[in-house]
C-alpha cells in the first residue's frame, strides 16, 4: 500500500455546517477509505452523513462505494452524495 | 480501474446478431414472474388502505380465517421487529404498521386455495381506521400546518426549523451567483412543476415463494435485482439473506420500478405461515396504487445570459415529493440540473419531501428528467429572447474535459460537445420547421454506475460456453454478454449461452440499475473470459511441454508465441475443452469486483411538434436522439434504449400523471385513465450513436439505459412552447393545460 499523503477534500455545500463551516478538509490518506475515516476523525459531525452513504470523485472519476481505491498525490478529491440509478 | 486504451479492433462488437432470447419471447416459452407454479400452491391477495392517511386502530381477521379455502392471513405482526433505518422503511411500505400512509398501502394479506377465495376473504377482514388529514402535493406538504406524515423521519442533512415532512436537503455550487446575475444582459427566473408518472412496465409484479419449517426459503420473481430481494426478504422476515434463494424470472420491463421490493416478503410470510408455496400477482390497479412511481417536482430556476450567449450564472431550487418515505431523488435533480453547462457561478438546493403517496421508485435516471425540463426551458427562453441559436448557445457553454461541473468535480473525458456537434450537423436540425410547428432542443445528463458484480464462465466438452451473470436482463444484456465473451474467446456468438444465475450460484450482484449491466457485467465477462484464456493456454502449454508464458491466445486458438517456443499446431478452444477432464478438470473462468469506472453520459434531443390551438392536442412530428454510448456493443439494443427513453419521455411530457382527488385517493389507477403513448402517438425516432470511449471499460462502454430519458421532457416542452407561442411550465402538457396556458397568454 502506498504512503499516506496530504489530500485536500472538497465537500458539497450542505456539509459545511458539519465541518465547522469549511467546504474543504485537509487530511492524510492513500485510499478512499482512509480519506473518509480521516475526514470523520477531523470533523465527527460528518460521520452520520458519510456513514449514510457517499461517493468520492477522484480526478473527475466517480467512485460510488469502494473504500480501497488509491488516491494519487495531487489528485482533485470531492465527496458527493452516493450515486445509484434506475 | 482504468484501461489506458480501449480495444478498437473488433470482430463481433458493433455487429447486430439476433437476440438469444428472441425465440423464447415470441413463442411464449419464456417464463415471466406469473408463469411459475408449484404443486400445492396457494394464491394470495392483499388488503389495501382505502384512505390516504389513517391510524389503524384494529384489524379483525377472525371471519376471514374461517372463510372457505383460506389457509393463512398475515399482518404486520407476522414480520420482523426491531428493524431500523432503511429496512424499517421497507417493511413499513410492504405492510403498514400503526398507520396507513397512502391510498393502496398494504394492511393484511390472505393465502387461499384460489385467487378468488383470497380476494373474497379480503372483504371479511375488518379494519377500524381513524382517518387523518392528508397531503399529496409537494409544496403544500412543506407548509406550516400541513399534516405530519411521520415525526422524526428527517435525515441529518435537513435544516432545523423545516416542517417534519421535509426529510432531506442537499446544496452545492461555486462562484458568486449574484455577481453572475448582475453581469448578465438578460436574467430569466421562473417556476416549473412536473407530476408523478409510472414506469408503465407491461408485466405487473409477480412472485412465487415457499418457506419450509427448516427456515429455508425460495422465491421466483420478476425483479431487477434478485440478490437485493433476498437481502430485503431476509431482513423483513427476521432471517438471513443466505437462507432465501431467489431466482429472477424473465422481466416484462422495469425501468427502475423493479429495483424495489413490494410483494415477495408478503408471499414468503404467507408461505411460512401455511407451509405451502404461495403465488402473489399484483393487478394493474395495485401496480399504480402501491408500487413505485416517480417523484413529482416543483422547481425554481434562475439563469443569466449575456447577449453573445455566455451563461453567467444559474440557480436552482428543487422540491421533490417521494411519497410517504424518505428517498425522493432531489439530490440527483440538483446535481444533474446544470451538469451540461460550465458555469463559473452556480448554486443548487434540493428538498426531499414526504407526502401521502406511494413511496417513489427509480424511473430511468431518477430526478434528472425534471431537472432538465426546468433548466432547459429557461435556456430556451433566453435563446428566444436574445435571438440566439439554441445549439450554438449550448456549445458555447458546454461542459467538457477539465471544466468544473456544477456539483464540484472537474469533468473527465466526456462526450457532450460531440453530441451537440452531431446534433448541429444532423439533417433534422437544418430542415425547415413545419408551419404551425415548433422545434425544441435539450441536453440531458446521467452519471451511470458500476456496483458489485460477479460472473462465472464455464466451458463444455463440446467447446461451447456457459456464462453465468447475476444481473437480470432488462434490456438485452444477454446478447451483449454473449458478444463480449465471444469476442475475447474468439469463438462464435451462438456458442455462448448466458444465464441469469440465482442467488445461491454466484457472489452478490447489485441490482440491474444505474445503466450498469453492459458496463459492469460486461467488464466482468471480459475479465472472466481472459481468466479462462489463461487456463486454456496453460493446458496447451502442458500438452506441448513448454512454459505457459510461451503460449498466447488468438482467434479461438492457443498458439506458441514464436519459433523459440517450438512449432506446434494451434490448438482450438474446442479441442482443449474436449480433453479437459483428463488434463486437469473443468475449465471455469470467473471475475468478481466492484468496478468503479462507469463513465457518465450526455445526450441531445431534437423534437418537432405541432399544437392544435383549438383542441390543445400535440403531435410529435419528428424526433432525433443523439447520445454518447462510449462504445455500442450491439447497436440495435443501444438504439432501442435511445428510442425507448424518448417514447417514455413523450408520455411523461404530454399525457402521463398521477391524479389524486380531494380525498387523497388515486383517480386513474389503470391504463384507460392513465394514458401512455401508443404506436399512433409516436413518430419514427431517429438515433445517432456517438462514441467517446469510457476509459473505465476495456471496450469503452458507457451505460445508455437512463440518459435517454433525461432530455425529452425539456425538448418536447421547448417544441410545444415554441409551437404554441407560450411557455409551458407544468407537465404533462395535456390538452387542458395547453388550452389554459393559451387562454392566460
């Protein structure tokens, strides 16, 4: 597994109140799962939202649910609502 | 998973072989949900609430239990207790608890020796209701004083101070929207509404269930996701999913509506109680009243534009009702609304609102079509007032690789610009608009999905292949799977047989939803075939006495990789398979993963429509669908998906709606009063397949099943508005609504 590195994680606007008013969170992680755990550790009020289900976009690629996807250094990372379809 | 370069040279992919299930379908040999029978089976019927909102004070089943032929009755007391969250909501919808929450909500169910005896027995069940005030309109449901559907249902995102019926909230955006509006030459702001519609699948929900005293159950049903049926039934019956084996029947349409579970737990509960197999088939009326229609929507849109067509800002507020439970797809509505546009300033908010209606279900790209209707109507009006070409304006503002999406990501490689260019170049767009007619254009967007997937591919001694997938075939996927397996293995399409395996045969497979099957099961099929090829090469290497790395696979044959490997006659798949028992045993390839590379998809629709201003009726004269498929595996099926989405969109735009009376009861629970388009309502729907490969699939596939329903509401509304000379802001644009709009203009 690759080394953890600094990641700037963007949140959707509705999550700001649960991240002390921030729309971005800086954490150290190497995978999507590590990143989400680190975000919760930094802002525990986000736990309910993240546990209810979120997806993560890494460099524009939407990762619906996997916690093991690697996040490259310098990647654009955005937490978005969990996706499904009809 | 990313594939650096999509495969480009194909033998079979992109051709149009006959569908493998075609003969079964046209001869009646295909078995649908209601076709399955078991010795000694009982027939079930469900008692449903006649009230939109009522407290259930008591249920007396004593008289019904004594009726001739009745073998068992279940109520909520026969299901699991202690459930929470999503599974509690599912149980509450499958069988009412303390309150009936909508007209048609299940109250009790009877199993009897005939369907007639079961229905007759329903009349003997006495329910003491305390009728409560109800609300079925999304805007009314958010107001102070509206009847409360259920206290405490709001999710963690819901802002404080909202009415208890508001159970979810989403907001996102970037830039300075007010500054963007100030920078515009023209700003248009308006409110739009859409009504709930039904997917209108031909086959009502049907199942056969049995459950022995050993606690092991079996279900045969029409569903988009039989693994999910097992999971939900396990929870609702208080057992494990692994104890319930579910087999998916053929399916007579789903479109998202069969991603939900309605009757299978009821049939299982009755089977458990009676120790007999139980068959349960919904009537069409029950399908309308108690399955899952779409959400309805109320939406405020504001967009600013410069005289040259540059969009300076967009704002949307979306209120969606999803019936008596959380889950309306407002979040997706908001995320899709401005997705086609690279806006520097954008904001969107969405509210998930409960009403006394059946729980909404997905209907192809849930939430997206109504968003496109609202946003694309305003874009069209801006173009009209500024005298600009609607496709040029869309091209000028189009999302493209690297631009920032309205919901925060930077787009990867996407095909919107290619779709718009194809639309501009299409003969339809340069043809004169018919006299008294109008032309409408719209973009549409959907995300698409991957999801848990497992596939197994087994060789037979005769050299044919049995491919087992776990995603019900709702749109021709067996043909696509056969093609992809045959392409990889280098054998004939007809030598592959694809079966939808039951839940005890494969690892968990997510529902056939999110336009994921050709993408995810297709990717898994390709990888399973590649796994098989490795094993075939190994057998050939052993036979030749060379290293397996010195063998490669080409066009259905194992071959030595070069002169150094030795000179051997290429060995066919059939030859290796014929001796596999003696050379190491059965050869089976498999693949299990959660593919996370589903590429998003955009579409552009062009519509010509004429409006009779005396009667208010609309006729759609010409229709063209242009959509990015990434790579079309079987173009006929892709075109079929394009046309199907457009046809359903025509119904949604022009006629279809759930109509509730003052009493909160559904007034049009049948196809006589709920009018879906028939053949004479539809024009020839032309299609253009755009192929911008998805790097997340080895062949470049993007899902196509859902995006096709995103643009039609807007494209048709723009055509009708331009033909009528008045902006249509509410769907459906049925004759009374058009006449009213003309009167008020």
